[in-house]
């Protein structure tokens, strides 16, 4: 409406002004036409009556001449008529002949522009026509026409002209408004799509940017990308990412924003221990990374309340303030029934999606009952997000494969939310993913996200290929943006990492002390060579392959028998799942067989494999890292693998060798490790030997490069980059909304 008035009002004013300017002109023209008309008419009358008038004048009958004049002036326009025989004579005239026209002043009316006279009865046209008789001049005939009709005609013409222009103004205004509305809407849509970077370089979908925007779009997109890259590299170059700098940046960029984290596991678990309640912090990089964000924004962390005393400490709305000693944010606990936990967590997430996304040759199991629970629990979390949101546009950080459906469900409840989903495990190729009976729903669910993060570019590529294969979505491979149902998702790589520098309690104990203590604790000689492996007891971690490689080392290099032991710390995990039970049994049996084989080999001494199936505190794990000659990560497939980075972080002495599977995300970032194929036992055995004999200088060189990388690409950068990208996206969204509001206004 406002847009219409903005166009119509000035137009009406201009057209009205135009009409008023043109009316006097029209008057002038019509008058000129009528005067010419009167002249012609007068000549005609003079020619017609001239002869008979002269005859009557010659006959000398004034009465007859008067009667003749009366007859002629019956013509409604002929006002009066007169005849002057000579300039000095009195005119013979009809009754209304004006007194101020005399025979001696007729010359004032001869001439095209002198023939108008204003009288009491209105404007008059005076025509003086000379008469001739037999070739000689015989006086002048004066014909006076009433011109008042001209005024009436002019009045009418003026009215018509005014109505004509008014009508024209309305028609032109309407056309202008329609054209303006259409092109403004197109422009706004174009700009919005452009700001979102959608569909501009490819065939635009219905409702996306119009083709005429494509050249501008391309330039603008390039410019935005350049600026972003510049800003990115500038702040990445200048920022040393720490918990503090992350907090400071977020306070600047996301001041007052409503931030919600959703994960399956909670950052603080309350456990009943006898008559008192103990608070546990799961050793997880995720908590380390996300806690500074929650502190900076006083956000809410929604998670499954799994601790035995979790219900005892929450308020009426299932909230508990954390950290317990210095509350800075709150956890909202959701309660799941045993059936829900079995179906959603153990069933669909860990027997279905986990093996589906990892190439570890374990078949996924899909049950429709598990799927129903997965869907229901995701919906439960979505409702909790809507309940916890303080605004209609919160920033929601969704963690992992337990919540593939949640992003879309959140978007349905809170269309303006910025949903950042991070998928902590690999994404398989489209063929592998197609095994899942609910593949389309999962992918569509994830595409409710504003940003979807993976550890590596190849996981991003696989995801985008999968979308391309399964859904009718617009996939832009240049910007890695997927648009489904008008909503765009940026698919990006955010390699996760660990806290840097490591906490003092992790690396406080000197390396020599760690070496001595660990050897003593495991009954190993002081100069015994030690390797370390730290994992959840999961079949994707390649523990079986790792043990086979150790066996192969001892076969190929028997000099290590009795001089080298490998300590495997394995945290029990998902033990209620059959596959995990049989995997644990296989690992235990293999360790026993190898130990038996090399104990019987004739040389007495410690066993080659020390298997510790138990949870360890992070401090104990770091002590093991610092005590070892090498750390062996042999995952068959791993999103990132934080153990590799933790080992590097723990070695502030510059010593130690990392052997790393090529199938981990970490292998892309740590090429200075000894990169191996865990399925190739000979190659792994060679790497073990190389690590055990690597000169100290080479160890230091490799370690220095890896430590620099982990220091720079730490977990605060991981979280910070995602949130800064979300902040940019929100600014762009507001810009586009502003343009749209202006367009609709
Ligand atoms: P995980 O599969 O759990 O994580 P990982 O990245 O190695 O694998 O992290 C394991 C963490 O648990 C490490 O911090 C480690 O110290 C700790 N841990 C291992 N064994 C332990 C034990 N016995 N006792 C105590 N702590 C133990 C998933 C993906 C990974 C991805 C992470 C983060 O599978 O690929 O790197 O998420 O995104």
C-alpha cells in the first residue's frame, strides 16, 4: 500500500499540473479556429447578399434594406449587420449594430488579429467586407457575429480535456504500480536469494533469483566470499583461540543471543554414591568446547538425564544450574523410559546409524520399532528446545547422529532459529547410505539445519552426493549449499580438536616420573619400551587389527619380544549391544592368544599386550601418553579421533611417535605421524619398528609440527568458527528480511 501511494501520488500531481497547463493552450487554439471560421462565414455571407443589398441601396428604400437586414440576422450567430456606402456616411444597420462602430473607423477592424470586440452582451467578431459593383468599389459590408458560443465551447473542451487527463493519470498510475510491484518483488526476491547465495549460478528454482540477477549475483557473491575469506584469514591469523578469546568473541558477536545446546550426553551427571551425591564430568572434548559458549551466553544445555541422582537435583522444570561450584548456565534434563533408550539410543543410533556411517564391516540393524522411538525422542527434544527458547530465533547447536531428525523438527516449531548441526562421525558414500530404510527422512531431517558440519571435506562431499541421489533438492557445489523446500543449509568442514594448552593437571607431572610410575604400575622393567592405545572398546577403533600388527612385529622383529609391551586402555561401551559383547570377547581372546604365544617363545618377560578394559580419569590417560614411546591409533574408520591429538598435546617434551590410521579424520591434519593402513599388518609392524627406533631429533621435528597444528586448530577454534559463521548468516538473514519488509511495505 505504502509503495503504491509512493508511486501514485507524485504521478497524479504531475498529471494534474499538466492538465492545468494545457487547458489555456487548448482555449487559445479553439478560439483561433472559430475566428478563422467566422472570417470564412462572413466572406460567404458577403458574397451571397452583396449584390441584392447593393440593388436595394440603389433603389433607395431604407425600409426594405432594414427588413432585409432583419431577415438575415435571424441566423442565430449573426448578431448584427451594417453597410457603409462611404467613410463619411452613417451606416445602414440592423437593430443591434454597436454604436461604437462607425463608417469612418472601420479600418480598425480590418486585419486578421483586429476583429474581436468586447461588448456588454459578450465577445463579438467584426468582419468588414468591401463590396464591388461593376468593377468599382461600392462601400463596405460589416458583419458582426456573436462569439459567446466560443466561450461555451471552450468551457466544454476544457472539461473534456480535464477528464481525459484525469482518466489518463489513473490508467498510467495503475500500470506504474503493477510494474513497480512486480519488479520490486522480483528485485527483493533476487536480493534475498543473492544474500543467501542461492541458486544464482545455476538454474534458479521456482521463486529463486531471476536470470537477470545472475551477472550481479555472481559479482556480489564473489565479493562477499572474498570479504569473508579475508575476514576469516585475518581473524584466524590474529586470533589465538582460547576459552577466554572464544568467550570474548562470542560476547561481541552474539551479545544477548539465545543459545541452546542439544546432545544426548549431559555435561554434568549426578550419581548417587551411598548416601551422598557425586557430580561426574564425562571426559569429552565436546563438553570442553561447548562449555565456554554456554558460559559466555548463559545458555541452556538440553540432554538426556542419565545419572542415578539426576532427578533428585533438578527444579520443578527439570533444570539444574552448572557448574555446581560456580553456576553460569543451566542443564535441562529430559527423561527417557527404558524402552525409549533401548530403541532410540542403543537400537537406531548405535545398531543402525553407527555401523551405517562407519566402514567397519559390521552390518547395520534397522528395526521399525527402533525407528519409531528415534522419531519420538527427537520430537521430545524438539519440544524441549521450543520450551527453552527465550526468543523466536535462538541459536541451537545440535550434536551428533542421535538427532538426525531434530533440525527439521526445530525448524517447524521455530522457523527463524539458526540450527547448527555437527555430525561427529563419518558420512558414507550414497550407495552405503542407501541401505537405510529411512534414508530420505534422515537426510531431509538434517537439512532443517542452517549449518551442517562434518570433520572432513570428504564427509561433506559424501553428504552432498547423498542428497543429490536421494532428494529433489538444489545442490550448489560451488558454495556447498543445499536448498530443500526453500530452506538453505550450508554444508561445511569444521575439524574438531582438543583443549589447548592442556590443563596443568594433565601435564604437570614430569615425563620421567610418568615413565617410571607407569612401568612400575604394570610390572615392567625401567628401560622397557611401551606403546599406548586409548579407545572405547568399539569395533571401529581397529583394536583387533592393532593387536595383529603387534603380533606381526614380534614375528618379523623377534628382538622386541620381552622388550616391548603395548598397553591398551579400553573403556567399556554400549555393552548391552550383542555386537559389542562379541567384539570385547574377540579382543580379550586375541590379547590372551598373542601373550601366550610370545610368553611360550622361550624368553621370559612381560607380556606383549596389557589390556585394561576400564574407564580411566583423563589425568591417568595423559600420564600413559607421556610415559610411552609410541601411541598407536588404528581405527578402521573414525570421524576425527581425539586420542591422536591428545597424545600430541601431552608430549611437551617433544618425544614420542604417533602411528595413525589413514582412515581417521586426524590423518588429514597430522601428516607428520606415521600414517598406516590398519588392514595391512606388515606395514603396521614396520611402522611400529620404525617408531621404536626413530632417532630423537626426528621425533622432535615431527612432534613440533604436529603440536603447532593442534595448538592453532584447537577446540575453541572449532566452536568459534561455527558460531561466527552462524553470526554472519544471521546478519545476512536480517539484511534480506529488511529488504523484504521494505518490499512488502
Ligand atoms: P569417539 O568415538 O568417542 O568420538 P575419540 O575422538 O577418540 O572417539 O574420543 C574418545 C575420547 O574418550 C578421548 O577424549 C579419550 O581420551 C577418551 N577415552 C577413551 N578411552 C577412555 C577410557 N578408557 N577412559 C576414559 N576416557 C577415555 C566421536 C567420533 C570421533 C570424533 C569424536 C569427536 O567417533 O571420530 O573425534 O566423536 O567429534
